[in-house]
């Protein structure tokens, strides 16, 4: 139910690189079926044990990781292997928008939440690159530099 991890390492500066096995998008029907199985969490279904462990990790992380977002129930996180087997990816998320709002409006909150050595890549959360203008990204980088 989970992808094979080919490579994983922490980067200096707070980033992380993880390379998973090659996966393909799952059909809408397969995504819906996996979401339904997750919701049902029936005994004996392998997804029930994945869900239980994910919920345990989520509870632990919510107590220790700043701006923790929790479980990511996005159906797009259901992928498939070339042989058709379905897997779950990206089970958790960070509150990227909230981090960036705080960075712009209350940079001391971000400085308190993340040590400088872990903020090198703070302006590299993908949602911002997809949803922000060049001027907005420049403002975020300036705000990050102000607390470096």
C-alpha cells in the first residue's frame, strides 16, 4: 500500500530529498475506492493498518512539528504501479500557506518555530511556486532573509 523508497536523505539547511519508485496516476474510480477503504478501515484490509500507523504518526507529529497540517486525504495521492497495484503517497502535509502568511506578517513566529539552520529552503514549498506571482515570491524571500 506504500511506495518503495529508492533514496531518502536530509539536506543541510532543513530540506529533504526522497526518490520513490516510478508511479502512475490512478483512475478516479481507483482513487475513490481507496478513499472508501480508508474511511471504512475494515479489519483485515491492509489499508486499515496503514491508516492506524498514519494516524499514530500524525498525532505524534502534531505535538512536535511546527505548522503541521496533518493527514492529506487528497485522492490524487493514490497512485499505481505499472502492474496496477495501488499505493498511497504524501500522506501528510505542512501548512505551507500558513507558514508564508506568518513569514510575511509575523516573521518572528517563523524564526521561533524553525531554527535558522532549518530555514534554508523555507521559500521552496511547491504550493507557493504554483500559486504565487514573481513579486509575491520575492516578498517571501525578502521576509525569510530578514530573519536569516
